């Protein structure tokens, strides 16, 4: 039951405590520091100036980059859905030979990203990539720069951001009542029309949720345009980054961030509306587990198989290359002429030869694990209260909790350092700057919006009668949450925790300003070992770190998804089907 | 749980896990920044290529326990400014004079006259107030590979690159203006055109230079080293701090040539200073006295191909480094103007001139 | 035992129940009957404590319970979709309420076994996951879970609607027997009038949030208080004005001409009744016949009405469609509104 009455909200001590803690967190860590920073940047002399707006509007480059960012986000919202839905369908919906292997190939984007991913694609299809070279041996007239600009950025980012589809759309698909499909087939519907009219509409809420995430990724695109965009297709994120680091230009960075943030808010408002309206989940009394569909048309079947495997190769090659490249000298990789003599263990020797090389790994694993556990644990309560009690205060809280999506991490980090560098009453008169806790706080903050969104969606899919049943049996809010609701959304919560963990593991933006000198996290360590004027092996070293990260992240994903093989997966999904009865 | 226990718990968790892996000698040395004894925290952007480890080891030999915190120049400067009310670091070295001017104007560093002050050219540091002191000099040079470009083909003036159509798109321009080197390039381009009446203190002709420089250049590719691009004939020229040449020639089998314009090239000087408000003032001063001394700077120069400002240390510098530096005249750059204006220049360039 | 007094329930602007007054006796099997969306489930959920009325009071055992949290009302509830917790075994589901009350382990096991025996769940079934049970078994689990806490009131929200017809009839009896055995006050929500008639001690017929009639199944069926009740409960012939006119002319003087008239199927006879009777004969033509095993339903066209009549199996030779037939109707059994 959605309850809008204030009285009911304040009657439960659980709700009151969660609300108060959330209010404190939002006020102390989201609103106060950022407001501080924004006020000092926009109103340096206590007076608002239109300088930033004037500067940006009169800059053709800024306007172009901004437009590119929006164009990229809009394009990705379409292309990622096409590829993502295709991937989910071939791995989970249609009968495709070797679907399990395909799944693993598509899942590679779970364990790497950023500069390495973009570079990986560049090494294959870029100007000096070996595919380009091979093709040019046969067709010399082909433009070596064919893989650059808008097209290349869209292709690479499309492939790189299907992660959310794989994880969240896949589990939604498993919850579809198979009887609806059987019924449609019985009435003579074709495979295609079942897909269009039954399956995809049932997936709509989740498609919408992942589309928002995709759109955000597109708006914030940084490395792919830098590596592949060329001069014609640069986005706004690098400019925001440059401006955030300069005191004088920080207002420009903030303004640009706010523009992107407004777009995000509009999208969020739309998403909230869709979430509120209607239940799309199966209303079947006894849901039947989904069975994989055969594609009846032989030609279509062959075409889908071919497409699935081509995509598999496209997904898997960069990963294999990165592993390969981690054993190569930088000069060989960068100049594109690889011989047997270029293979070396030197890169690994360099990384493992660094004193205390494991230390940053341990620090980052501890920070990331703590932060992901805290944020998922906390948001379990918060998203529950937000979902149960709709009133102006909770609505406002919900929007405020999305602040970290709006502001770039660098600004959030700077705001934290500057706010907590003196005793602050909000945190019990403590100074947090220079302590180990500030980075943890930052990590928790940046993961709040993503966690909140997905947990809220997960709670929304639990039927209300389960809560009523628990309540009438005397269970309190906490007990119901712990024993009834959390077990149901545990698969989603675990996936979110793993994703949060993986993405924090090599964070640089927050760490650089916040890390305690004695506890250097991995992102900073990688940057330190790859930067420097004399460091010519930086690319190889990056690859070595990436391979090590892939191992950790792969292990994390294995813990969440892989244990016990396919049987766990099936059982989890069946447990899911019970919930939508 | 109050904040202090939270902090303590977190530190304990971190420590505990670190102790388990028992991979570090410093793990047991955690101390809060408010402690006046204990490990000296040294901030630097000059810790790569084993320099950090070298300094740590040498300092330990000299009886000083230090922890190096290495970050990129701009990030490091930002961090120090952000932390100025509650400093975490005690000493900072390696940032160039431009960054140090910023730190000084933010009161983030405090003045101290090291024992070796007599051995360095005071004008290379903060001659007026002695807030920071010079260690190492670097030239920002335009290089090419003499294997592919003969000295005769190379321009004699850097400006030829964008004024002569023959070089169109054949030289790399670094567009990451948040970093130190591209900012120095910009400063070097604008220095001759200082004009009080011009936009941001620069005449229109100056801005035209900047515009043409970026317009005709080939933007640097993220993740791809300049020398990789030189080797695969993507570009012929690019900008580099002089200390990076030696190792690249070894790695890429190039033979670097340097354009030496008669007006000179921008020089930057890496500095050292005590961070304002450190509780370990005494230790910090001791470290500065030690690190800037002729012996240590000489050893450092021999090890890392640097060119020390300390005149007594220069004897130990590598001969080819000395030869290169001595062949390159110093461009006349008004550093105080640059410091004051650079962020505006970067902003204008970023908004209007970058490709 | 339970009393609704001027209860009004609204969802925002929309008023679901304008003014509900009901009294339910101790040990009674009381049914809320009505079409979907009539407010019967809302009334039940209000009684359960899931919805707070915007006005009026609810009394349980003579005490005001309007704002009492649901767990303090001593009510057990079986949900339409059972709302079993999918993450727990059958035993854990049943024991849930006991666990919340921190009942000792040994006692819990005892109570669960006891109630499981009562609802005929085997010990193997207790160990299973709820998703492994059939619909009927799941329903038993839901009932056991509600009863194990020994509530004073049992609320059932369309508990049989998800089951197939045969099982439904079977469980209907079992449920009724169980209720009688335990003597527990039961409030039952259904849209199935047959369920209501067979199981209930008393029925309240809901329409648009308003109780149209409260009464025993016989009262509801034979003396339907309103036109809605009469048409909703059981099958009805609606009589045309011409038929009423004919009846009035032939001695049915008590009938009003201007009202809508209804007649139960079993009140129509195709054979002249024996003995003294007020039955009036009408002529008609057989339009159709449907066979139900135990009886047949004939449709006779007469004076502009299609009048259906029940003839028990063996109650006379079958009439062929198209043949002439006579209807015998007692005007006193005609209901007028």
C-alpha cells in the first residue's frame, strides 16, 4: 500500500529513523558541501555573474561539444537498446547454439572499461589497427581513418554499455510469464509478433530504466571520444574535467555540469512517472518459467546465429588483445609491428617489481567492498521508505539523492575536502579532511543514485500482499524487510553491489583529492606508474593492471552469477517468478 | 558510532587487511596528520620512473622516514590548495614555478631559507619572498626524429610549423590544457605578445598565434605516446620536456633532434617548499636541506638525467643533458604575468581555439 | 464481535466506501459478496488494518480497533494469491508469525505440525519450497499460516478463485468444516454467489461500496431486498410487461404493472401443479433446451419473454424445440422492484 498520509509515516520508528538519517546524510554530504562549492564559484563576490553563461554561449567549441554529448546520449539510447536487447534475446530468449559461451563473450564489458576499452578497439579498427591494415592490404583505397569520429564513438560505446542490459533486462525477461507467450502462439502469433507485442512490452519498465542509465553514460562520455572522436567529434566531459581543475574556470565546469544535470532530472522525472503508472509485470496466478524459443524460419535462424557470433567476436577480441598486449613492449603495440621477439614478461616484472605493489590493490578492494556494502545496505532502507511513503519530503529527498549524478566526481571530491577541513558540527565536530573516512564517504556518495534507482525498481516488483501478509502475522517493518523483502531482491542487490565494487576499484577522480597518503588506492597507483615523462611503457603497464583488474572483477561477477553454474541461475530466476504471481 | 570511532575502525580495517598481506613496511606506521612526529608526508609530481622509491630509500639512509604521495601536477596543486586549512602533506617538491606561484598566493606554502640557498640562482625560485626554492630545470622543447626528418628540413623557428603550409598537420599539439606541459607551451606562445591593452593582457597577434598553432596541428591522441606517432609517421614534430628524450630514444630507436629557436624555449624550474601549517615543520625543513643539497641533487641528476639548479651539483649531471640544456637559450617569459593570467588563457584557448 | 460504524474509506478524492454499517457475530461465517470493484475487498482490508477509514469506527470485541495496527487485532488473513514468501520453505512460511513472536523452537515445531495436520499437509510437503507445491497445496499453506497464531478472526480474500472447479468445491467443504471445528469468526470475500450461498451463515451483498442487503443465504436468495441483489445472486428470468399483464389479468392482482419483475428459474413449472394452487398457466413455444445431467434448462418463448425453467432429470418426457409448452407461475413468487 502506498501511503501518502504523514501520520502513518511518523508512526513507525523505523521510518522516522531512516528518514532522519537520510536527511542528515543528504544535508551533510550532498547539499552542504556542494552548495558551498557552487556558491563560491558562481557568486565569488557574493553577487551572481553571468560570466560563465556568456563565455559558454559565445564559444563555438563549447556549444559543439555540448551538442555532441547530447547527440551521443540520444544515439546511444537507441543503439544500446538495439544491441542490448539483441544480446539478451540470443542468450536468454531464443534457442541459440552455444548461448552460454556467447553470454561469457558479451559479459566481458563487465570487467573492463574506460581508456583500456577504447584503446583496445582502436588497436583493432583504428588507423593503425590490424583489421584496418589487413583490409587495406586488399583494398588500399579504403580510408585508414574510417574508424573515427561520431561513428566510431557510437560503435564502441554501444558495445561497452550493454552491461546493464545483460544484468537487469536479463532478469526481467526471466520473470515473464511463459503462459502469455504460449497463449499468443496458440492464437497464431508469429515469433516476431510475440516478441513485439508480448515480450518487449512486458520488459518496458526495465528497458526504460536502463535507457536512462545509458543516456547518462552518453552525456558523461569521456575516454571514447578522446581516443576515437578525432577533431570532429569531441564531447563536453573533457572540457568539464579541465575547467573543474582550475579555480578560475570552475564556474564554467559547474555550469556545464548543471546543464547536463538538468537533462538528467528531466529524464528522471519521466522515469518516475513511468514507474508510478501501472504494473507491467505478469499478473498470472501461477507463472510458468520461460522456455527458450526456437526461431522457426530457417533463414532467420541462421541470420540470428551469424549476427550473434559476429557480435561475440567483436566483443571478445579486445579482451584477448589486452591480455596479449600486456606481454608486449609498448613500442611494439604503439607502432603496430609485432614480432615474436616483442613478447616479454617485463611489464609484469615492472608492476610486481614495484615495492608494495599489492598494497594499492588491498586498499582499493577494502574501500570498494566497504563502500558498496554500505551504499547498498543503506539504500535498501532508503529506497524502501521512498517507495512506501510518497509525500513532498520524500520526493524532495529522492531528487536530492541524485545530486551525485549531476555533478562530476571531481567537484564532489573538492567540495568534500574544502567543507570538512575544519571541525564540522554536522559530523560531530570532527575534521574529516586528511582522514581515511573521507574517501569512503565519497565512494558511498557517488554510488548512491545508481543503487537507489535499481533497488527502487526491485522493490517495486515485489507484490504488496507479501508485505501485508507479514504485517498481519505481526512482523515489524524491519523484520519484514529483512526476512521477506530482502531475500526477494537479493539477486538484484548482489548484482548492484558487484557493479559498484567493480567500478570503484580503479577510481581515480575521487581518490586523487581524498586519499590518505598512507593508503594509496589502485587508481592513483596506476596513474602514478603510467604517468611521467620517462615512462614510455605506460600503455603496457596499463594493460597489466587491466588484466589484474579483470581477474578481480571477473571473480566478483563469478561470486554473484557464476557459483553453482547454470542451476543457481535457474533457481534464482524461478524464485523470481514466484514473486510476480 | 561517532565519527572518530568510524575513522579509527576504517583505519583498523585497512590496516588489518594490509597486515594480513604483510607486503608493506610502512603499514604499521599509520599516524594522523595532526601528529607532530612520525612519517613525513612528501607531496610530489616527480615520483615516476622510480624517483619516488629512490628518494624514499635515500632519505631513509639519511635517517628520515618519509612517505611519497605522487600525483599529477595540476591535481597535486589543487589538492594542496583544497587541504590548506588542514594540511595532510608536509613538504611539496617537483611542481613548476607556475604552480608554486599559485600555492604561494593561496598561502599554502610557507617561507623557509634552506642551507643550500647560496648554491642556487635565487631568481629561478621566489627571489622576493623565498617561499619556494628551485631544484631542477627543464626545457620545453619541440623535437623530431632525425631518422625521418633531416636537420635541414626542420624549421628553425617553432612558429614555422604553423606558418609554413609544408608542416600542416605534421606536428602534434597537446590539447589537455589541465596539464602542466601544455600550459607552458601556451605560456611560451603568448609571452612575446604581452600587451596591457590586449585581451587578457595579450595582443591580438598573440591570440592569432595560439589560434594558428592549434588549427594547423594534429591533436595528441589519448594513450598514444608522441614517439609512437613519430615512429609510425603520423606526425613529424611534437613538444616534450627535455628530460623525457633519453629514455624515448632508447625505447623507440629514434635519434631526437631539437628545434632551437633564437628567442629560446620555455624553461621551467621544479621547486620545493614547506607546506603551510604542517605540524612537522622541523622535519620538513630538515628534508629540504637534505634533498636540495649539492650531493643529493647531483646523485639525483646522475640517476635521472635531470639538470640541477644547484650549481655545485651540476658537475655530476650527465654530459649530454648539460650539452642539450646549454644549447637551448632561455625564452624570456614574464612568470608573474603568466601566473596571474594562465587560468584565463587556458580557459580562452579551451573555449575558442582548441580543435 | 465485529462492528463497522459509519465507516467511510476514501483513496484521495475517490470514495470507495461511503458509509458502512455492519455487525458480525461471534463464530459466524460471514461473507462479503459482490462484483469486482464493489468495495468488498476494501472493507476486508480495512478490517485487517491495512487501510485506515477516513471516518467512522471499527469495533472488535466491543473495543475501538479503528486505528489499531493490524498485528494487534488478532486477525489471520488468507490472500487471494496466498502471498506465500517465496524465499522460505513451507514450514518456515507457517512458522513465520510464531518466529516474529519469538516462540520457542520446540513449541513452534509442535504448533506447525498440529496446524499442518489440520489442513492436511504432509511432513514432506512441509519441507518443500512453496514454489514446488500445487495451487491447492499452496492454499492450505496460506490457511495454516493464518491459523497457526490462533487468531480470533479469520479473513479470507477470494481464497478459492485460483483453483480449478472440482478442487474449489472440495476445498469449500473442507474450509467450512475447519471453520466450524475451530469456531472461529470468519469474514469471507468472494464474487462467487454459489460459494457465498453454500458456505455462509450470513451474507452482505455489496454494490458500489454500499451494502444492499444483509441476511442468511435463504433470505438473500428468496427474499432479495433489492433489484441488484436479486439479479446478482442466482439465475433470474426477467418478465416482460406483457407477461406481467397476462398474470395480472388471470388473478395475479397483487402485481404492480409499472415495476420490473423477476422470477427464479425453479419457480417456473412446465407441468400443472397438483392440488390447490395459485399457479397461473401461460402458453408458449419451446425455444431451446440445455442438458445439465441432474436437470435440464428449457427456454420457453411466451408473451415476449424468454422464460427459462428447470426440469429435474426424469421429470417428464423431453420437449422438442418448436413444440408448444405450458408454463405455470405462482404470482406470489414474482419479485418486483
